[in-house]
C-alpha cells in the first residue's frame, strides 16, 4: 500500500486555479509461473479543484489496473543479475464519476533491471493507448502517453546481518502526455511534457519494506494555459510473501 499526494497550479502567480490529489494505491501481485507475473492495482482517490475561489471535491475508486509481466531474459552470475520483461496492462472504466477515465485504456512496455553487488538499476519504458475503446461519440479522444522511468538504488546492510538494509533511491522520470483531439484536431490546453527527479529512501526488514520519496518537476511544458505539475510525495509499505 502507498499514499501519494500531488498538486497542480497555474504558472501565473495571480491565477486562482489549483488542484490537489491524494491517492491510495493497493497492489496485489501473484507469480502464476516462474516467468509470468500477474497483478491488480486499485486506487482510492481524493481530488480537490479550486477555480476562481470555488472549490469542487470528489472522491472514490479509480479505474482497476490489471497487468502482466513476462520474463524473457534472466542472467544470474556471481557478479551481476540482468533481467528483461515485457509488460502489458489494461484499465476498464470501473472508477467513480469524476475520477474514472470513462473509457478503456491499454498500455504496453518493457522493464529492464540490473544488479551488481549492492547497486541496482531499473528502467521502465511504456506507451499507453488512452481511450482505445469505449469513448462516447460526444466525448473528445484522450491523448496517448509515452513514459520513461529510471531508478538507481544502493543497498546498505544494517546491524551486520542480512535481515535489515537501508537503500538510498534516486529516480528520473519523463513523460509526454499527448493532446486530446476531436475530429482529428488537437484540443487547446491539453497535453504536456514533464521531466522530474525524485530522491528517496527504502528500509527493508526481512519481508517488510518501508519507503518514502519526493518527486520534483525540474522541466515541464504544457500546451496552452494548463496547470503545472507540482511536488509529489510518496509514502509506502510493502510485504513480500
């Protein structure tokens, strides 16, 4: 389970528009076969939007996220470990009004991981087809999304045993959210590109993992007058069965 909080504001300091989100994702993963992993992610969200002094709040479950990861390459040696896994995910519009995308979304990507001693590196590259099915005739076509996420972590044993460890983490993220469209034309004030950096810390004790991370956008570009992405804070706990 995790807790994430994030904000958005218009770049104009005098503007009176902002949005905040608090998200609680719950994830369950099951190894169906040694090379195939299936998982579900269900979020509960709280959203608050302020426009010209008027606030609108909405809360409820987000769309269910069903995903699979298939291991096509795994190299284990005394000095390093390398893995390559394609991923596939689908999101049916199961969420609450005001939170659901109201359409079916599909995503595919590849996950690469490497370990050498105490150092670990992960790279995740993915493309999402938003609204690939189920978009109503009077609604705009949602834009697709391309994202690249990389993470570096260094494991530091604690207490002279293998039970506990502390790992500084550093993540680099970039995504391109394409503009929504209608009748083949891009809609104004939709679409953005954001590059962010995120330092964090992870504590492991046996099969329990506690983690925290703060993500700072360092470069971003919106199409038209859109709210910019703000700082995102993540706190989480995981149990490995």
